[in-house]
C-alpha cells in the first residue's frame, strides 16, 4: 500500500483521517500513513514517518556491495532496493550520514531520527527482542580472509590468533564462538577491519561473505578469501517495534518488487546472477 503525502490532504479535514484514507500528522510533527489490517478487515493502522514523504534510512555506508559512498552519493544493493521500496510506497528514500553499525538498532528503537535501518542486518532472535524485521531481502554466509602465504589454510589454523571483525556483527559473534582462544578485535568500520589485516594488526578477518568477496576483488587484491562458512544467514530491514504498519507496508512493497522483476534486476546488477 502506498504511503501518501500528508501535505496534500490536510485540508480534507478530520473525516478523511477517521476513515483512514490517508495518513495524518501526529502531535510530534512526524508524518504517518494508514495501512489495511493484515486480515483484510476495514481496521487500519498508521505507519509513522520521521519526515513527511520520505523513508529515512540509517546505514553504515562502508559496507559494499550493500552500501558504500561514491563521493557524497550512497550506492549499493540495499541502496537501490531501499529506493525501489520507497518508490513503490510513494515515498523518497533519504539516507542519513553514515552511521556506525552497532548504533543503528539503538537509533531505531529510540525513534525520531530514522524510520528503518539497513547494512546487512542478519535476522537473529536476540535482535528481534529489540526491533522488528521485514521479510528476508537476501541470504548470506560468513567469509574468512587472510594474507597469501600466511600458512593459514583452514579455520582450525586460527586458534589463538588475532581476528579482525566489525563490532556488533554476526561475524564477531561467530569468531568468538567458533575460534578457540582467538583474540577477536572489533572495529567500527569495515575499512578499518581490512586495514588491520594489511597492517599486521590481525591474522585474519571474519565478516559477511558478499562483503569480503567485494573488498578482496576490488580494493584489497593482495588478500584472499581462505574459507566460506555456511552459516545460512538472512538479511532483513530493521524497523521499530512501535511501527508495525510500516513493517507491513515494506513487506507488501518487497513482495511487489519480487513479483514484477525489479528485485531480480537489482540483484543481478550487484551480484551478476539471478536471485534464484
């Protein structure tokens, strides 16, 4: 269901708001929009937006090929997907300045700054205690990166070694849980993770497989992906538990993008293959 611009309908009066035909501004100035109930009944819920007519997105813009900065422009798979979802909902996607990954969920739960969070958020039970997730947008695994000639040929070789990861990620959790005695070192940004390995401050990297593959293929060609870890992770969009109607509307828009082929076009652009 599309979210409509409240500015065009304020003059329609309270009757329109009561009927749930369009969103109406709340007392705090945030915009909102109505959504049909999941059971198809006439009941409606309002999806609150930080800024009228916009889907405000918080992301760590150093996470290619999902999000990255080219000059001042955000680009990547999730960037294109969020733009397409927003357009499907009658909105414009508006990215905040780059946000540290481990602060995005607290920012969404606090409210008032962003409507959604992305940056390869794996759906986990712990995270679901704090926020809601949309339907899955992509599958992923973990990858291990080393320097060629390091002598490390399996994860077992990394016991007791220094492992660079991004803070707050499932890569950090996996390394702590699966590499005995490892010194798992969290960094705020993915570029710092790779710089640590390149500068001999770490012996290996553990991070999301699509991301490490991208970095090794494009920026850090002196490194190699030593192992692919089949963790079976799934990414989704982070939404506040206080905004279930927005989650529903995002799911409806995502389903439409998958049905009309837009999702496949975006996937192929960034990963060079069909999503199937």
